[in-house]
C-alpha cells in the first residue's frame, strides 16, 4: 500500500487510452495499473455481460514522482461519444493498435478526435505480439508511415507488447515516464474550482458521492460546492484520491467527493461541481469558428444535424454556416471545401459552457461507422443574447430581349409587370451589367446598364442575374424549412 502522505504529494498526470474495439486497451490498463477506482476496469455491469468496455474506466499507477491515471474509454463505434468525453481531462494519450490488424476505422477516428481537441502528445502501443507471426520492426515502419499523414508525424514513440503474456511492459513504463517528464503541464490552483463530474452514486450510510478530475482550484473539507446546471448544493464531507482519504485536493487530482445535502439522482455526466457558478454560461445557441478535418468528406449544409461534445457531455443540434460581407452574416448553403468557417449552432437543449475552456468536438454520429464521422473542432466565439439575424441572397434571372438601346439594353423576366419593374429600379446586377435604369413598356421589361467596353459582346438571350439580399431570423430547422 502507498502511504497517504505520498499519494497527496505526487504530480498527477492523466493519460487517455484509445483504440479500435478488441485492440486490448483494457488489458493493457490492467497490466499497468496498481490502484483501481470505483469506476475502474469495466466496472459497469453491462461491460462484464457484453465483454466490452462501455463506459469510462479509471485506474492508476505510480512512476517515480508521478501519479498516473489511465482513462480507458470504449473502442466500439457506437460508443465514441463516451471516449470523446475523456478529452477534457487528459494530458496525453496512448493509442492501442492490434499488431495483427493494423490501424482500423475507429483507430483513425480516435486519432482525429485527439488531434481536434489539442492533445499534442501520444504514445502508440502495438498489442498482441504473442499472436503475431510477421516481423515486428517491419510492422512498426508501417505504423510510422500511417502516422506521417497526421499532425503527430512518423517519429512518435512506439512500443510492442503482449498484454496476455505480460511482455514489453518494462519498456512501455519507461517510455511513459520519459514522455510525461517532457510534458509541459500547467495546473491552476488558485482560480475557482471546476470539476467535470464523470460518475455519481450513493453509498449506504454515507450518502452522495461524485467523482471527477479537478480542472482548476483546490477542494477542502467542509467546503460548499454547487452542482450545475441542476442547481443543487452540498458540503464536502470527505475527499478521496484513489481510495485514500485526504483533507484537500488540487487541480490535476482525480477525486471522489462525499457530499452532504445532495440528491444524487439529479446529477448526470456533463454536470460540473464548482464554488463559482459565474465561471459558466448556459445556452442552446452558440456562435462558433469551425476547424474541420480534411479527411471528413461529407458536405456540411445550412441546417445539417451534428453531434456536439462539450466537456463530458454530447448533445445534438443543427449547424448554420455563414460568411461575412460588409459586416453582414450571409447564409453559406454549403461549406464546400472550406476547412475553416464560422457558424451558429442551435442545440436541442440548453448546455453548460465553461467561459474559459470552450473547445467543442463536432461529429456526425448518424453516419455509418465505416466512414469517418469526426468533423473537427470548434472554438466558441460568443453566446448570442438574442436570436441571430442572418442574410441570404434571392436570385432573379432575366434574359436580354434587345441588345440595342440608347440607354443600355432591354431585359425581360426580372419583373412581371410595370409596377414590379418600378420597384427594382436602381438595383445592382451581376457583371457585365451594372444596374436597372428604368421600366420599358407595360409588361415588366426593364432597361439595364452595361459595363464599359462590354456592350459589343451582349447578345439576345444572354442571362441577366439580380441578387437581392434579405435578412431573416435564425429559427429551429423545421421552421427554417418553412421560411426558405
């Protein structure tokens, strides 16, 4: 057993475990770990029943002065949003690959997810070498080629192990120690407390317990904490770090807090414990800047449904891309090949957003798991105080009726009557035409101007384009269909 005084003084480091289902992540966690939390290795009853990881698991081990927490998420395609919820709390990642199968679909998804949310340090573990009949060095070279196409590059640390036979783990532990010694981890001990809650339960005779990793601040006994957005409060009766009772815990520590006065049934993953609720906003409309991954091939249209992960919570909403002209936000019908674009998110529910850390993960989890479903990341620009106003162009098409006129050329089709023609006088036209000068006749024809030196090229039947900009209020998708 580790002395309490020692565990309190260790530097906490959190490593996420990622990889395709059946790559052996949980077996590797079991080999490395010395301390298992209440939400430990496949603790969920359905994990045991189904033989797969279906929830976040937390285990720990000590290397020199570091208390290392392994955060093991599901590799199953249907459970990727649970793996995504761990990104907020980890410092680096281990990507596990079955050496017999190589990189698979969810391997790629997890790597893009890690990249998108700014995790810059990874270790690759090739598992199941006991079953491998090829040349391990050749396989490592193949993996380096695979990672060359990512932001991590080919020179990542790679370790070959067998979790079943317990081979290669001394080298892996040394590699983990080398990696975490190079990490530039900065913890904020002085600011208000922020703890994203990952598990919650009740213990008979003791009451409500929440577990989570302290992102900011320090927690002490008898301190009052608020749980948002459910708006309940309780006092800290006891604090544990991996089963060890302590009097206080700081940013970076994974803790279990026994809270007095809390109705645990109201809590869910995605809630936060804090002593300063002003650190958070709450809204169902967000203005964001999207950084989409180049490997995501599906088109994003105005109103496309997306899955949005904020911290430990994933919800559904619709995305409304736009671009700006002269300060006006113009509806972008398709993001086309734009890697970066701005958009509004209209979520199906109001969500809690940390004012300081506001990177979102955008996904299309409605797509088949055989395709890449991670769109990329997004940074919060602002939370609109009222429903946003956007603009869109309404296009009218006319044709040249008579190329010759003393004032320009005669066009028909832009209006249906004399009154309609009068209303569009002065409107600007697409090149090579300039603007609408005056009505011509009584049936909606108009005289339009032509750019200098372009009149000789104008022929009867040429198209004339009038783009009119109109404002509209953003509405839920079903209402926008009616509006558009």
